[in-house]
C-alpha cells in the first residue's frame, strides 16, 4: 500500500522535503498544503518593498515547481490542527490522513514586547508586509510633496529601520535606490530624506565577519544612511520612537527620534500558528522541538517531523539558525529519514553545512563570503545574483531562471 505523506508549508524547507520525497518515493501520495499557490523568495522581499522589482518577481508558482511531480498534490488551504492520535491533518476545508507529516510553516517577526510595535511598526516577513511597506513609502513621499512646514516635512521623510541583521541592512540598502528614484519622480531633493538604521548592539550584522560588516557600514554611511548603534528601542509611537542610548556598561540616556515610519526587522520566532498542532516547543522563540533526525520531540517513531524556521534542533544550547540553507537542509533530513522508515535504512542526523552568505546593500553593492573567500562590491553582488540563479536550477525551473534575469534587468517596480 502506498504511503501518505503530508507536507505543511511550501517555503524553502517544505519544497526541499517535497522534492526529495517525490523523487525517491514514486508510489507515495504526497500532499503539500499551503495558504498560497506560490513559494515566496523571502530573501528578496526588500526588493519588492522598495520597488526594485514587481511583486511577481519573488513568487515561484508551485504548479511550475514541485507541482510537476505526478505523485504530488497541491492544496491551497489553512491547517486548523493535527490530530496525531488518528494521524489526520485537519484544514479549514477538509482533512487528510497521513502516515508521515512534515511541519514546515516558517517563522514570523518577534516584537519582544516593545510597546507600539504592533500598532505603528512595519514588519517584513511576507508578501503582504512587503506591499504594505511599498504603499507606506509612496504615501509618505506624496504627503511630503504637499507639506509646507519644514519640521513636519522632515518627520514625514524620516524612515527608521529597527535592527541591523541581514533583513534590516538589505532593506535600508534598498532604500538608497528608492530614495534616488523617489527624488527624481516627486521632485524632492535626496538631502531631505533621512534613513536611519537603529541597532541596540555596538556593531551591525554580528553574525557576519567583522571586516565585511564594517565595509557594508562604511558604504551605507557614504550614502548618507545613519547607522545608530548602541540605540535600544524602548517604545514606538505614531510620530517618533524612544531609544536608550549607550553601551552595555554605560549609563543609558533616553532619546526621542522623530519620524512617522519605522520598519521593524529585529528578531524572528517560530510561526505561532504551530501552537494549534499540539507539538512541544523550545524554551524560547516558539520553535517546535526537534531531535537530530528532525522528528518532533515527544512524537518520535510516530511519523511527525518538523523542518525549517519553525523547527528547533538544539546544538550547544542554541537552535539551528533561521536561514535558507538551514531550512533546506532540515527539510532534506526530514525527507531522508521518512524514506529510511519506508524503504528501510539508516536514519541521518542534521548537521548544518553552510556554504556562505551574501548581503546586498542596494542594487549596486554587496558583501559576502563563500567558503573561505570574501567578496565585496560588484563581485559580491554578482555572487548574490548567482545564488538566486542556482536555486532556480535546484528546483529545476528554466522558467524562473530566465524570469529572474528579466526581472532584475527590466521589470522594475513603480515608486
């Protein structure tokens, strides 16, 4: 009898798991459930937000990727719960029996309880977020056109980015290009725009090699981006943010930064929807606890696996990083072990092997590392483009290979 496998979530982890399962288990019935008909290229959302590319540039329609496998069925629906006792995945519209299930529903922003973030902050963790930011940028620049009061105009044209991780730096970098285009279109001098990166730590991009992070910082400052380190945000209001300024061992000084727009990119946590699945969570971050084989802890041997950003396999006291390579690799490990259970064989343990990281700072500059080789400027930018093109090969899509090139060269979004 063919085995029934349900994959919940079609992000990088879910797609990785599905591809491996579909190629190895020709007789299996694999059902992929996601709210959307497409996979979002999460690491390109800043490009949509700041109008470098159009919305469809970061969507991979699943029917053109994993949907091409004959043993894969795509379901656009929302999961309500998992009934582990009866091995059923229950959605809003139906229910699906399973022998194995992979939960890979990703992550969501973490506001760390800072007052006002939910009400006034703009997050960047999905297509809806990117489009909200795009609309906000347009709204503010159009409003500034009509404003005659200099102080009010300055507040309208002040954009602060909370957090200097990869997402924050890439969004701030993208605003360099957006500022240039908005200035030209709306007749507002670039000098009137204020762009801040607000970071509580003394340095930026602290998981990147320090020399590369420092070069990115120097480039941004040369483009009139204010890098405000040792600035911890304590509250967000409609027209300003409050920060405590000072290093770890220094006395903090409260300060107000005026501005109507804050982009919140600091911190992520596991997708809170996973709370409906009755699975155990890690101590912090709302991630689903996994063993080394990516089985849900507490459900070992019951066919329940977790993968991607929502999963938490603890190594040296910390879960695996919430990055694309880790997501893909945890998905592959979950799939490999399901295959081992069905066909017989040795299960494998997750060991993160990360080939490198590239961070764009606008469309014209980047920094990054592949293996022991470091890249900056045009070379790093080229390498980052290559990463996206290689991914289109991994999902076997010539359509998206050529679309990526076309979108980057010609199909720019409207400011």
